């Protein structure tokens, strides 16, 4: 059994091996490794402002949907397998509720029609009329069994309600009760429970043992109290035995409850036909989806331009942006998504000096890096304005304008950079910066070899540092090695990135332990340093604290309110001054859609695109479920 941990909630981060322009959230499937091959050969206007209702007019038209990432050559129809066929999420299988950005505690009912909180209990009511694609009704047993099995998998399928709950029960066939962990604010517990996907007990209930509930409760309680030794207790071993059988199960198809039914799937494409048994089928205006397994960017461009592909998230470099912009019926929604940051080992000299990190921030041309890669006219070509651990859309929700105005923007200022280095005992000789020990100040950057846009960014950065007198080399590294290299401090400059609607969880991704970026204490990276920031630091407003342990705790226990606002400000101004890492941009996704064959897409200002930016398939499924997108 894999090590099961309580993970930060609703966090998105780049996956090693995928291009930076690729979708990295739940819409992506797994690739590589052993899994069950299944399936057979598949057959292969201006923006609207409101959805449509009434009888669907499908006209036999299938929308071709091609994200730029892959579900790989081997995969499984088992959601508890590491090789789960991800495209089923949201199109075939529904969550209890859809998260609605930008707030962390706003949800839209899906499989659950309503819910309420009383004390430490969330009572959830299932939608009347919801049923599985085998004709059986969705019941509370399906939810409870899924939650119990989620505990054994540690969130393999993208969710783990046990982050925030201590118990689950079914008072009736249509009602589920979740008991929150002591000290967990309801808003945070809801972010664990409501986004959960649910699977049919008719298929997976066979794996629920009589003791599984008590094993889940015992293990996760012990994990909170004794994280280093919880994996040694009997309950963990019993859960492992369940997971071993569960993960090996190989279904022949997906039994969903959503708007589309899996039809014919191969490693290169999937035909997903509209399912009339879906409770909202009357609002779906297309006959189905031709979901193409993402090819290379170069292969997708002509398919988009010719109208064969109606929707994609493929990265468009400036030259292609220009061509796409002049293509008839071509449209692009630019949506804020996750953050890109330069992570440096603050435990290695001279990066352990705040003055040196600040000097580098004044040299690195973050705006130029973004503009060269993404183009100067795109909304996405904007550098992170205030390196503080937060994305701009998070800053505006949790920091006041007065607070934001106090943050350093670190514009390129070579004179200030030189002054900072000189104050730290550095000097220049022959156009090169020398450290106090007389050796040249040089840097080595490591970047995922599959991320062409990030490689371009790092080359721009290296050229600027070279010109300033700091020789910098860029090494392309296989994605499978980047986390290990980062935690060991193999390179001085590394690419790390993530996004979260919760400001403390966004900061925790960088400075916490559980994400393996700062003194990781669990799993295969335990004992390494990563950023190595601290561990003990004096954080104004918070105190002299163990940084990774403190932010881990705060991210898991503080919900929306004055305390979150204050802690967010304390950390933001501290990060902005100390620069344990340096954000260089807030990734803005390009979502391309064509109106050549389909009309009534949501206007690019529609909030639905924000959901697409955080989880592409979830957002597109919500568009279709609300009556958008119909054949011409």
C-alpha cells in the first residue's frame, strides 16, 4: 500500500513530465505503467451570454475535444487505480458538487442537491432522480462506500474526504452525514467532502470489509497524532490489504451517472455519447464528445485552425497566437490558473543570504521572460506583480489595497542588485561577481526537459544573469527527476509551481512539509531539505516558529475569516521580504474554441471559464450541463 497522508485541500500543481502548457488538473489521465487496456476502435458564431433550456437539439453532432495531455498507452476503468482513465471524470461521473472560483467555500450542486451544517455535522441530500448508467438509483450507500474506499487509496482518484472528516454514515437512502474533525472549520471540511467523486456500490461495494470503517477512522485519527508511525498500526495494514485488491480490479467499462456514457475507447480517442438517463439531459445540446488523446502541439494546431477540433487547451506561442487570431471562427479565453516560481535552496551558500536572494530578484527579468514566451499582447503575458506566495486573484480577496501597495514589486534594477551584493561582501572583477571567498559567483538551473515554455523562460533568465556577471547554466532534466533534484539541492534555480483558491494552502505548497518542498518529513523525500527555509524563523505577526510545521497546521485548520486574512498578510509580507522562493508569473491558460461547427459558447467573461482554468473537464462539463454549446 502506498503511504497515505492528509494532503492540502484542492491544490493544483504541475505534474512532472507534462509540458507547462498542458492541463495538469483532474482532467488529465495517467500515462505509462501497468494497467488494463480496454475499449475498441472509436468512430471517429460569436460567444453566447446565456445557457439554453428545454429539449436538446443534438442533430447527431459530436463535439471534438482535444486537451494536450494524454491518458497513456495503458490505463484502467478503475478509479482507484493509479492508471484511472481520467476523461470519465465530470463527463461520465459526477462530483457531489462543483467548486465555483474564486472563493474556496462556494459550490454548485451536482450529485448532491443540497447540504447543511449543524455543529460538526454536514448533512448532504442526494439529488432525486439521479441514477447510474446501469439503471439503478444513486443512493447514500454509494457515497459511504466510496468515502471508505477513498481512505485506503489516499485520494488516488483526486479526492480524499478524510482530510476533514472523522466519520461518515447514511441516515437514509438519500441522506449522508459527515462528521468533521475536531478543530476543522466547516468551510475547509466542505472542500474535502463536496468535490468528491462517487462510484457505484454495485461495482465497488464488494471491496468494503466489515472493519473498513473502523480502520479508516482509527488510522486517520492516529495519523493526525503520530504521522511518523501511523503506518505501523494494524488498521493501516488492514486498509492496505483492501487497497491491494481494490487497485488490481479491472472493470470492462465505466458505470457513470453523468451526462455522457463511455462508448468506444482506444489509446488515441474516446467516443462518449449523450446519456438520456442523466437528470439534466434536456439541457445537453450535443450528441456526444469525441475526446481525442492529446497529440503534440504541432499536430493540434492545424486541427484547431481547420475546425476539426472544437476545444483545446494547447499552448499557443506568439507566432501561433497571431495565426489563430486571424482564423475565422477562432476564439480564445484567457484564464488565470496556477503560479510559477523559482525555488532555490536557501540552505546553500550564498543563497542562504537574504541580500543575495533579493539581488537576484532585481536582476531576473520576469516580465521579459513571460513576454518572450507568451507574447506581449496576450493577457497571460504578465509577470507576477508582487512575489509573495499568492496569485493576484487571491491577493485581491484576502489583502487590502493598502497592504498590497506595501509589497515590493522587484522591478529590474541592476544598481540596487549590485548594492545588495556589495553589502554582502561580494565584489566585481573582470566583469564577474566574486564571492567573499574570492571564488566566482555562479549558478546552475535545472528545468523539466518536457516544458518548452519554461525552458525558454529559464534561458532568458540565464542570459540576464550572465550579462550582470553571474555565470548561469541551464540543464534540462527528465521530469521524473526534478523533485528529487530539487529536494537534494542539485540545482540552484528550479521550477516549482502550484495554485490554490485557499491562500494559506497556496503558501503551504511552497513552505510546508507535506508537499515535499520545504524539509519534507514523509515519504521518499523525508530527510531532504528542498527550499530549506528555516526550519525556525521569526515571522513578524506570527512569532518565532517552525515554518514548515506552522504553515502546515494553519493551512489545515484555518478557514475563511479575519484570522485567515491576518495570517495571509503576515506570510505574504514576510515572503515578499525574505524571498524563500521567487514567483515569476501567474500562469494564464489559453483555452481555444471554434465556432465553425458549434455556437453559443459562454462569453469569455463568463465565470464558468474560471472553473475551466482550475479544472478543465469540470468547467466544460458545467458549460454543457447549463445548456451552452450547440451545433450550428
